[in-house]
C-alpha cells in the first residue's frame, strides 16, 4: 500500500518566492535523543504566496548563510519537499544541497 510519506512533493507547490527568515543547527539524534553533533543547518523560509507559512529546509554540512536581519529572498539547489509523520500528525519537510541569495547586493 502506498503511504502518504512515500510521495514526492513538487517544490513548485511552495510558490515562486522563498524568504529566508532564520537559520538554526540540525543536530543528530540517537534513540530519539538529541546529541551534540551538528549534521547541518535548517533554513527557515516563509512562503509569501502561501500566507507566509514556514518550511524548514535542511542542508547537511557547513553553514552556507547567516540568518538575515528581517528576510531575504533565496533559492535552493536540488530542493526536495517531502511529508513526514511526527508527534501524531503529518508535516512538510524539505532538504537541499545549497542556498543562494536571489538578488545579491553588489
């Protein structure tokens, strides 16, 4: 039986604009407990075309961008959106391999 969590969600369903609002470490978990090991970073993006709903995009490895003062428009490399089950409900998650400013200041 196909599970909802097996479906691949088209990243275009997030809208055309992605606003980075925050950056936080993504820690490794073992036996449902957080360790001190940082695997990557979560980039919290607001979706202006979706009523400013937020989605965290995880990128493993080094931090690629600092949290902005306010928000900046960004784009991601190899963005994948998925559905996962946690704490009795479905959530939308995302991962990527890179993040870039859409309009970098010269």
